[in-house]
């Protein structure tokens, strides 16, 4: 499925040949994210990601960067998460040299102009304001704060107005110097190109990039002895709630079991939650569950947007479904969940960007890449007993966390439901 090479400076290069694709996607993944920031510099990784696009010596403005890619019909973008930052460019196969030239120029030659930095600081604060007006995003931030209070995993990736307002150019340059190094970076390419051809071009632009000493990682504690509740009143039409427990890390041997349990509970229109909460009871339009895995922790959560008068009813109904799934799943449910998980994986990996991310993310975070066949074999081997064991281990009463935003003020009824 892929080929791997390591350059002399420690840069890892992964290529995945897709000979029938007309596109090629170049993804550069860096081990820089909000989990590696101090509390005082929260949001600096996201700030840096924005500033990489604000001009280099050869392309002094964002417009020139965008025109270089859009001029050949391509797409360029980036994103920052808790444990990594990605830069990606997708173009028609003949234009791979253009994509590589632009992305390497951003990473190696960005100017970080002070005037651009002040302008972008204001833009990011507007992005924060936008996020505050999106209740689905706000409740996700609140649930992370409950799961990991006063910890890097619990902080918002974008940071906070007070921290972003105070970050200096010197702090930014220092952050980049300690995280943006070839030995903390993976270049992943997927599309209609051979490994040796891609490797030669990548080596030619990155071989002089100097390796360095990585700063330490981060710690996460899942310790919790009683349920937690957080309500943020907001004058909007719906109440948005997130009910979550601690999950498992990227490395946990049962992470695929938990993912399959998630599929049965709330991963699709045939899931238990969708069937019961939406179709049978009519309580929500959007109801689903999801898992997240990190280097040292993880989460398993349920989200719903409901009538403010139905919050207690919905939480009670979700808790009923959680209690029932701890009793076990049926053979039919297990079969359907396996087929859904495998089918969605096949469909996702038809796209060159998803293939590049699949390989690059695993290499950066796990230093191991599972193929589609590896994952299919793992999923096929999961038993009903394993699902029951994981449900009993993860879905505990004292590990519950409930976050709500919307026109809701009364805490006591929800505390009673959680047994607080």
C-alpha cells in the first residue's frame, strides 16, 4: 500500500501509489499542536499555522501563494489539532512539482512579518468569536474541559483571546524552532506517482533542513471519581449537549473494539441512538456518538441538539441506551457494524488526500502504519464478548461528563440524572 524512506536529517517520506487517480495529494504533518503548548502560550500552534501562509521571500503575500496553486487548478490548506499540524495541497498529477515547491517554501522560508502577525491576530480573534456562535463547536470545547480539566488536552486548539493577544514574534519563532524540525515531520504523498520519483523531488527541497532536539511531550490524566457537569447558558433555539467518558489511546489494543461499539451505539442511521432518540422518540434531528484517540488518552462521546425543554428527557434516554449496550449487542448488530465500518473505510480511501492522511498520521503519531487489510482483519476478529467487556470497562457511572450549552439554567435535574 505504501513505501517509506527516511532522509539523512530524519524526515520521513511516505508514498502511496494510486495509478488510476488523476490527482496527487501532498501532505506535510508536523508534531506541533495545542498539547505541546504552555498554558500561557495556548493557541500558538494554530497562530503559527496561519502565519506560514502570509508570505515568503519568493511569494511575499498570501495572494501569490494562493495563485500559485489555484493557477493550476489545485487546492491548498492547513489545519491544527491537539497533537499535530498538517499542510496539504491537492493538484492534478502533472503539477506535483508546483505543490511541493509552494509547501516547502512555506515551511522553510516564511517571513513572519510583524504587520502580518498583528493583522492575523485580529483575524484569529474573529475566528474565536465565530466558534462561540457555533454551539456544536462550543459544547465540544466544554466537554474537553470537563474530561481533562487544567490539562493540555482540555484546552482549545485555537487558544484564548488573552493568550493569542499576548503572543510575541519571539515566542512564535521559538515555538517553530522547537517543533518544526525534519525529525518531527512526515511528508506523505498519495496519487499517480512512483515512490522514487516523489522521493527524489522531496529530497531535493528538504535535504538541507536541519534536525534538532525535540522538546518533551505532554501528560494526560484520566483520573475521575465522580460525574462532572458543566452548563453554559446561551440564548439560542436549541440546547446542545455532549455526554462523554474517557476512552482509550492510539496505542490501546482495544481501540478498534471501542470504535466498533461506537458504531453500534451511534455511528450511523441504523445505530441504536439514531433509531431510538430520533426515529422512535423524535427528540433530536442530530444525534450521534464518536470516539477520539490521542497519544495518552481518548474519549467516547454522544452529541445531541434538542429542544431546551427536552434536555432531561434526552439525557435520560441516552443513559438508558448506554445501560442497555453494556448488557451486550446482538450478532446481527455486530455483523452490520463490521460491514459499515469496513465499507466506510474503503470509501474514504478512494480519495488521494485521505490516503495521504491515513499513512502520514499513523507514521507521525504511532511510528507504524496499518494497511486496510490489517484493519479489516482486526475488525473481523472482534467478538460480542469483547464489545461487552469494553462497554463495561469504559461506560462507568462515575466517569460520566455532561456539557450543555443553550437556554438551560437548572443544574439540579441533570445532576440527579448523573447521580452527582
